[in-house]
């Protein structure tokens, strides 16, 4: 007696699908702008820094060594002098930061 009559819901499936996908699209957009895009920008800047390495630059490696670039090889290896007469070879991509740049040679 006190039961309410049941009403049929509208059979509009497209609106329901779009409404349910909207949070996923929003989450992906936020993740892209907060995580993916800045990481790509940082990677691009690091690659440009590594490509601009030249003899005489003072660099910091990811291992924490500070030294002066003695030789830059084309095969991705950099020779770094960390003390008088002590030279180590490091991969270019392990250079974390260029501490001081040298002036380019006059043409």
C-alpha cells in the first residue's frame, strides 16, 4: 500500500558514458600538465646542456664528483680531471650540472 510506483529511467546511454569518462579524461589532463610535460622539458634541457659541453667546463657528475672537462668524445664519453693528474672517464648523460662555462674560442 505504501509502495511508490517505479518509474522507468531514460535510456540515454551516450550522456551516461560521457559523464562517466569525464573524470578519467580530467585526471589524465592533470597528470600530463603536472608530471609528464615538465619531465619532458627537463629532459630536453639536460640533453642540450650535455651537447654543449666543451673542454674547460667545470662539471658536477651524478656521483658527486666535481672536475674540469679535459676531453669530449663523440662516442658519449667525457674525460674529467678531478685533481692534478687524476683523470676519469664518465658518460655524458651522467653529467648532472655544468658549474661554470668557458668562453668559446675566437673564430
